[in-house]
């Protein structure tokens, strides 16, 4: 899956979204991602919700918008993790013009989600970070 190309095809306003979840893991070669999770500002979410392009679904007691491998959420507000989309964007790792949640923030986010797959991802991130540190001169 070419994540960058797929995200750019959405034509989202640059300062109003961030790729969260496993998208960055795929981009860094840590593991493949099956879908692309994107957090958007509330204003953008409301605009997207009014179109017929997106299917509205409820999971984890939250409203998501879904389409062709994308899950869109309006906020990063979970039981043990809260930040605004804008705050996450401000600390994003930019790859080819696309904002991705940085790895430190992703560890906090995945810890709060607390699913088995999230803990596996955290271990993969730690292994990746250790290897990167070992390669430094």
C-alpha cells in the first residue's frame, strides 16, 4: 500500500489532520499497516461528515468515518490519553509532506488503547528505536 499516495488523494487541508496508529510503522518499515487511521480537526470532521463520501460507524464508543481503508476520527480522546489533533499535528513527524504522529506520542497513544496488538507495536517501536541508536556513530 502506498500510504503517501493514498493520503494525498484525499486532498485534506495540511494543517488539519495527522496520521495516527500504524501508518508511521509502515512508513518506517517497522511493520505493514492494513488501514490508515487519521485524526482530523473537529471542523474538518464535521465537513467530511456532511458529505456522502464517508460511512459513519461507531466503535470504541466513538464516531468514525470510514472509506477504502481509511478510518477518520475527530479527536484523540481515550480513557487514558487525551490530546487535541492540533497538539498532535504540532509535534508530528513530516514525511513527504504528510504529518505522522511521532513515535514517542504513538507509544503513549497505544499504551492508552491497551489492546494486545498495541503492546506488540510498542515492542516493535522500541526495537526499532534501539537499532537506530546502535547505528549512530
